[in-house]
């Protein structure tokens, strides 16, 4: 509960099962990326339609091929935070959480990356 309250107040308090991270990657829609490896500038219109339909957006670290799903600790749609960056590179900070082979990130900051 303390973690959630601190997150909602704007500061992350990292618990034993999380660790602070900074990730640079491409914002992708998980449906198209996972099913037929579609991503990039030519995919913006489709990715936007997918995200608007509820398909989760994620951050792809192209160097490692790791996909990080935003975790909704604030009980809000995480797509809304990533929509301005669809199919663009971002630098995000937050807390890494992993379970059952899934990598998640509790987003703290998002900004455009080079």
C-alpha cells in the first residue's frame, strides 16, 4: 500500500520485487508486433487504430529484443501515456517488475529519445 501511495504522489518507492530502470526503446502495439513483427514509421496508423481499440502498447528494446509491458499501478489506461509516442523511440524510467517470464515496467517518466 505504501508503494501505491508513493507512486500516486509522484515518487516511486521500490519494493523488494522491483528495481529502478531506464529503458530506451520503440513503442509498439503488442498485437501486430507479436503476431507478425510489424513495427516502425510505416505502421503508425495501424498501431494507433490497434491502441485505440484496446490493444496494449509496449516498449521494445531493439538491442535485446525484450518487450516491456507498462504496469497500471495507478489504475489508469497505460496506452494513454504511450499514445503520443506510437512507433517512436522513447526513454522511460520506472520500476522493473518480472513474473512468469513477463517483463513489466511501472512508468515514472516518458520522453522522446534519439
